[in-house]
C-alpha cells in the first residue's frame, strides 16, 4: 500500500483561479495566443521596456541572491521602510503560504474575510486551522461586514486574520482605519492585509501608513507591474515577523530574472503611472459600455469588477467559445456573477461585442 498523505491535505478546499487554463483551451481547440484573458487582474499595458532590457543581462548560470538584497533595498527605499522590514517571494502567493506555515498551528482560530482570494483558506486548511469567515453580502453592496469581523475577533482571539484590500473579487476598498483599530485591540493577532490591487485604486491609502507591529502587508508585483510570468511579490512588516517568514522560505525561491525585473520595474514609475491612468479610463468606458448592454457592474475601486449575469458559468462558456475568457464566480460562492478585469480599450470593445452577440 502507498504511504498516505496528511489528512489535512485531503480536506483542503480546491481553489479555482483566473488566467488561461492551457488544458481547457487545448480541449476546446483554442489557441492561447488568440484568447483574450479578462479573467486575470493584470495590468494589460505590460511591464516597462526597462524590464525586458534588464532580463537580457541576467546571468542564469549562477544561483540568485538568496536574500535578494538589491531588490529589498530598492523596495525599502520606494516604501520608506528598512530592508529588514521587507521580504520578497515567488509571487505574493508564496508569501501568504509562508505566513500560514510560520504562524499557524493545528487547531488555531483564524479569520478570513470572504468572499476572497481562495489561497488564504487553502494554506490555512493545510495547517489544520479553524477558519472563521465573516462574509460580505451582495445586498449590502459587498461592504466588509465590520460587526461580524469584530465579533469573530472578540470571540475567537485568532492567531491571524486575512483581509484583501481592495478585495478580490468584489473590488471593495476598506479605509485602513478599521484594520488599525482591530490591530490595536488584538495585539496577539497578526493582521495580514493583501494590498495586491492597491495601486489600481487611485488615491487609496495603505495600512502601511499607520504601521502597527502586528500588521503585515502583502503586495504583488505580478499585477500592477505586469510580471505574472516571472512571479514576484513582497511583504512589509515588523522585522521579527519578516524574519519568521524568511526562516520558513525555501532557498532561491525568487529567481535572478525576477529580482532583476523587480528592480527595473520599480525604477520606471513613469511607465506604471502612465499605464494606470490609461487603465482607469479604459475601465470607466468598459463599465459604461456594459451598462448600455443592460448590465449593472458592481462599483469597484480596483481594475476588475463583478457583474451579475444570472448564470456566470454559462456566460463564461459562451464567451470562451468566442476566444474571450472571463472569471465565473462560482468558487467565490457567487454563481450568478462573472468577474471582468479591464483590458486595453480595443480589447474591451471585443468583449462588449461578444457579450452583445451572446445576449443574456
Ligand atoms: C488577492 C490576491 N492576492 C494574491 C494573488 C497572487 O498574486 P501573485 O501573482 O503575486 O502570486 C492574487 C492573484 O490572483 C490575488 O488575487
């Protein structure tokens, strides 16, 4: 008989994600290069040209710097923090897994504010945590259920709390003050705030500005800086928390290419700001276009937004047959919704035509 894996592994929830599923496309006879992906929330204007240039000069025969010191120094300077407060990871996904690995014991109470990115609960389930899930509701405009969160914090005194801000998939932005007040009231809880989409929310404040010892901020460089294929993210927090994550991390998890790309991307803020401005305008026009088709997108602070369509999976299927991929929201417990990430104006036009053709 084969050795059996840990029981927690078998009980872990299966998590769906956006982005192209190459096997699915092959099954449908679709060419990935000709499929327009509205399902992954990535800056469609791509990375800075400086990134491509930097990649060409990276020696790939050597191991990367295990500590990623140059990149951490660049991030620290960008954030007004010290390098000891910053850790980089193979995408923010690796970092949130490290948080679970480093801090959560079997049976620990933890809080995940739902509906949200599925990896938090997956990582926590593998650690055997008891997960409390205060959940934002459609009939309350998907606002973070502050009373429910406060109740779960009071009753369970959790080891940690995960909050995504602005939230995936709802796009709802919570001002940092609530999190900072919770952090003050619950010093024994680690508040992990995933700000992977904060750059897309023009003018939004970061919870970093109110720096609390028990707040850890996660950021992705795969979304705003468009480095999804390279995988790069970072976390900022108290040096002792950051050190715990560093101890749990496998060595060399951030490649030399990703480190060089990260430094080059950070140096070209003009490219980022230009593309974010174009994207905000493209989003406004796309939301308006969907409105003209009789749809009512949910107001969102991010580059993506939810749209109630009746049967999300059916619309996804119909659009995919036309070479257009959107995210159906069944896995978020919202089967009546799709999530659309804004792309460039001309591509958004193709989505609008396809939706009009399919009808609802
Ligand atoms: C909220 C949120 N956090 C983190 C991630 C993971 O991003 P990364 O590519 O940095 O691993 C995603 C990806 O979809 C996300 O939606």
